[in-house]
C-alpha cells in the first residue's frame, strides 16, 4: 500500500540535516500515517493503527486490573456544560469544533447547513464536563465510591500548526475519570495512574521518562494539580507522554457531584482524570528511529521477526520453503510474532523495506543456509549479523529481542541524563538552551512572571517539578534570584 | 452504580402489557445504558459497554482472519465530498451534524461560535466518501488489490425519535471498506462478510436470521445492492442486524478510484462496504429477555456464572468462603467467566439483581451445601435448580452453558418460523399484519409503487428478498397482481 517505496520520493532525510523532515520521512516510509483532506486531521494507516491497537491492549489490561470499567459518553458536549468550570472553558474554548446545525438543505442548487440548533454543541476536546454531569446522578452514597471509569475515543482540539501524531485536530486517546470519598484516595489514584503510564512507556516503549508535577501555568485547565511523565526526544526536545490530573473538588462543585457519607452528611467527591493519546506514537518514533527509518522496541512492534527466503530457481525455492516450515514450527513454540515475506523480488529490496518499518529482527535463509542447517539473523538497530544453527533459532531470537528491548531503554535513559544539566546561572541557562538544548534543571520561584519571561527569552518551558529532587529543594530562583522552594525541569518542548 | 434497584422505580413492565416500556425497563434494570443530556445520544454504561467489547473482540478476529486491516480516518467529512455521489448525499444530508465554526468567543458576556469555516464539515454518518477519496491515492496497480480496510468508530445520524441502542444520534460501529479488481471478487466479498455477520449473530448472540437482498427502496444510498441479515424480535417486529453492500463502481467513478490492470489499462475498482453497530445490542435484548429482565446467551455474556455465598455468622462465612476457593480453583481449569458476589446483604436480593443482569448461571452455596459437598446451580432462563456435587461443578456448568446457548438459538429460530407466513392475497396480508404481525413472505413486482403503497397501508416494509426461496421465485405481485419475479419478506420493523 505504500507506493513511495517504488518511486523517487522515498528518501529519508538524515536526522542531523533536518530532524523535522526526517520525522515526516520516517512516518511516510514506514507507512504509519498521512495527512488527510481535512486539514489538521490525520489518517492512521494500518501499520500505525496496529501500534495503537497494541498500546490499547496493554494499557486496557492494566486499567482493568485496577478496577477500571470502560464506558462510552457522547461525542457532543452542550456549550453550557463547558462554561460551568471557568478555568476549563478558558483552556478549551479557543480550539473547539462547533456543531451548529443538524442537516444540509438545497438552496440555489447548493447544499447549505440547515436546522439550526438552539444550543450549539462542542465536539469533545476532553470529557470531564459531560461525564461529571452524568455521574452526579450515579453517585448517591459513599457506597457508590470509588467510581473508576475509562473511555477509549476520539477527541478534537482545533490545531493551527498540525503535525502527524504530535499535534492533530482529531486524535485518539483514553480518558480515565474517577471519583473518591477522600482527598487522600484521589491523590493516591492520581499517582497510581501516572505510575501505570510510566511503567508502560518504559517497559514497552523503551522510553525513559521523568515523573513530576506541572507548574500552575502548565497544568490542566480546572485541575488542582497535574502530574506528568516527560521524555526526551533525539533532538533533545521534551515530549509530555501521559498526564494524570488531581481535580480536587473543582468539577465536583460545578457539576454537583456529591454523596452522603457514613454519617449521612453531604460531601463533594474528589476527582482525578488521566489520559494517554496517539501522540505517544510520535514519541516512540522520535526516541529510537534512525536514518534508515523506524525502529520499534520488540515489546510494542506489531511484527517482531521477518523471515526472508532467498532462492534462484524453483528447486531452491522448494528447499528453502520446506526449511522455513520447520523454522515456523519452532517459532510457534515461543511467543514471538513473525511473518514470511513470500513475495517475488530481490531480497535486498525486502531488507530495505522491513528496515524502514522497524521490524527488530530479520532471518535470512537461502539454499546454502539450508545445507549448513543454519540461518542468518540480523538485528535492525545494530545491524549485527549472526549465523545461528537451526536448533537454536527460537532461543536465540528470544534472547535477542529481550536484549534489544533492554538496550533501547538504557540508551534512552543515558541520552536523557547526558543531556540534562543542572544550572544555577541564567546566562549559562540561555547559552545552553540556545546551543546544546536538552533538559535544564534549575531553581524557580513561584512567581508566574519568571516562568513566562524564561519562555519568552529562551523558548524553554517548564516540563515539571520532578518528584525526585525537584519538590522541596530550596535555592535561589534562576531568573529573579529570590528564594525558590523547588527545582524545575526546563526544555524546549513538542 | 445502578441506583434504581434501591428505590421504587425498579419495576419491569411485563412484555405483554407494553413491549416498548418493557424494553426500556430491562435496559435500566440491567444497567446497560441511559439517555444523555445530549438529546438522541446515549451513554453506554459499563455493563452495556462490556457487551460491545465482546462483540468487537469476536468480530475483529474474524475480520483479521480474512485479511482485513484496521485503520482510522477523520471524523469530519468536507461537505463537498458528500455531494460527489448523488444517491449517497440524498440519503444522508437530512440527518447530519454540521460543524461550521472552530472556536468559541466571548460576546456580550456569552460564549458564541466564532472562526467560521470556509467549507462546513459533516460529522461522518458513514465514511465511504472520505475513505474512497484517500484510497484513490493508495491504489495504483492491480498489485495493490484487493484492499481490505476496517475501522471501529463513532458515527452520527441526527435522530428525531431516539431509542436506546436502536436509534441514537451517535452510535458505535465498525465499517469495512474493500476495493477489488473484478466485479466477481466484490460480489463474493459482499456475501462473505454477510456470512461472517450471520455466523456471529447466530453462534454468539443466539439470534436466528434470514439472509437476503434489499429492494431498491431499502438499499444503502449509493450501493448497487445491499445484502442484509434480518432477525425477528419477541414482539414479532423485524430488526436489520448487519448489512453488506456491493457498491459496484459508483463510488469508484465519483472518487476516481482506479488502477492499471495487467495489460496496463486503467480500470475502476469494484467496492464493498459492510457494517454492524451497537444496534445489535438492542436486537440481543429484544430476542431473549423476559419479564425478569435481561437474558444473555453464555457466549456473549460478560459474566457467565455468579457465585452467591450464603452465611449466617462468622464461622459459617469462613467455611463457605473456604469452599468457594476450591470451587474457584476448579472453575479456573475451564474457560468460563465467573464472579463471587462477596457483598453483605440478603442472598435473595443478590439473586434478583443478577437475574436482571442476565447472568446465565448462578451457583448458591451455604454451610449445609459445604457439609454435603455440593452446590445448587440455577439457570437464569428456565429457573431450573440442580444439586451438583463439588467434583462435577466444572463439567456441569460447561454442559449447561452449551445447552443454554443452543436452546436460545433454537427458540429464536422456532419463534421466527412460527411467525412467518406465506401469503398470496393482499386482504389476508393486511389482516395478518394488523392482527398477528410477524413476517409475511409474498410475491412482489419490481414497481416501487407497490412497495410504497403496502408500507403506507400496512406499516410493513420489505425486509429482504431471501436468498433462499426469495430470488427467482416467480408468481403474481401481492399488491398489483402483475408478474413478479421474486418473493419478498415483509414486516413492521425497527
């Protein structure tokens, strides 16, 4: 389906030359997604969607283990709902798709919107308002708590500078919403779900992240606080990879989500919400891929092994394919996913194509290999070639896949640490941010002005106050030199 | 979460008294779904959504076995796309949600739509137009065919008389879209996918259906023909339960989906599309449920067995729960889903609640049962009670579940056949349709006028020309008495 591999536009720009073009080239050549005729909305192509399906499957199991129930709420949100929480509407009103009519009618030979709605609807940018209105009727008593709901769905935030996966007007995500009897439980849930994201992103995506709390400026509109995991891409920019919000009682009060406690007294619930979106696929691409194309960690790869038969004539083909049947039988005993590329055509062309798609391992097998009772196994990332005898294929590929998974995470962690600098002087801060970029770890006071000025002057925003070493780490504010209670992670960000 | 079981509104109206109210009562008491603040859109509650998840899982495997690849296309469709296929736009323009603006702005203290779009968008009622525009760029050569794509998503068709699951403005579904080199392949694909639906609905949902072809009036707007499976509900009305459309080259020509064949000549592709929606859950409810509430066939039930411990004091509780651990260990060896209802409270109340939720089997176990080394197993549908000794629980429940599944399908088939009548005289037709209802099998000419008149006069629409006995079964038209080539199934329908 990817026509580009057959024509001249299939070049992948080198990362060093132009990171941003490299990113788009990798997506195109791996056939993950493309722009659509609806500006800002993307098409997730089958190979990209297979990644999303794996993400969904893994996370859904983790959610359900923790008592989460999936449900589905309306796509459209009455405008008046959005208006009920003042910070929330401020945050989302500027980028909403608005439904104003409910049919098309012929007028002067053209179809025009008709059936104007009394109250316009907003296509959900996120669903706190509609879900909390609904669950206010579900919750009566402390016995109905905690309520732990999740939905997998599409959302829209009108995007002026769209970029595949990273910023799209429509995107897919999950949004979890919980209600608790006490603040303590809500605090714990917020961090529990952040940890679920961290584990998933590190264990499966092999992306090392920093856990922390957002500043007031960067938090979710309407939240008491936002916790986040922040990753570093290969261009040393930050990418927020999952957020979990402690909403306090803000929405509960706006939407009257209350319950009778054990003493029969009315209390507002404490709430959390947490989400992870198709944006994470952008993070995956920018964390591991190289100038040869996509690189996928084995645990998230839709396909882990591709087997390439090599033959010159009919007899050879038969010999090779017979041997492949035996290899398949052996692979079936392990839990790896594999595919035989049975197409006609030069092996070199096939290598090239599967490399671009980031398949972690390639097994090459020709007539000589059959004679020697062995195959050649090639690793996507290192390019390392190994001759493996037939009876060791299964154990060898399993070990390789495990090792690759581990190495990718280690590399991600090393790269982040190498490019994270502790800075105490603003001149140095500016110099680093303009030359080396990466993460800067520095003291910041609570004055919003300092944070805004730094962003204006250096293009670096605060990513989070890291839970480790950031919170309650006193010093002098990097900008105004006044007392600061926390150290903050700064970076240019996606 | 279902508060209704605790107050006075929890009555289920009897089917005979008021089928339509009974339907809503069953949904409410089983906690499947509810109306939302957005008129016409429903909330699928966790228990209802669990059904949808099972449906998705089963169908998705069947689709993938047949080479289908999942992908995701934009929610919004440019108005001009809808206009390209004339029959198609006729069919959908009257019931579309239209997006006309992309933000909200403060004006006189109120938020009003702003940022008017140059071209309005339609929230997808179905995705033929946008998908075919996109794949016209994916397909160049016969080597790119067949293309078999599916998406799981939400769609909107503005609904003036909404009804939970059956007619909702927003609903969830899957839509499959294929492109083929030849008419023959497209014809085959159309019927292959209809058969997938039929097997699924019969084997899992235990609903017996009739396969057939829609008449010109009832076909999908823009299709060459529509094939359908039609089921009979317990009120003897029909419910269309899945459709598969042969689109011919209609859309291919409008959207320029062409390819170079082996002779390097340009050809238009032949296309199909096929869909099954959350509507099927309405069919499920109306096929099997009774005055005690929901009835679920075991193969689609999110929970197959509920275990109810019975105890009077602490010692008894310990004895009973210890025994339950052993039962659980035994059940783990079989592939059944079960849950222990560990809540405090009277067993009778629990029986009542799980009956309403349609759980196929209930296992009761009290201190006396522990002594006797046996349990009581009760079937939801028949109410049949059986004492089963502990070492036979696993085999007994498996047999029961299989038998229940089979019986439900047999009952559905029997009921449909008993209420299907062959009629040759229009007076008789009218009498049956007003008194007994059900399906009527009668000859119909190809004149649209006859079909419309019958609908006007009897409220019965054509459901399909059954593949078995309907096509090429000549006789005299039931309405005009002229020659008719086919026999058609008529019914009042949802």
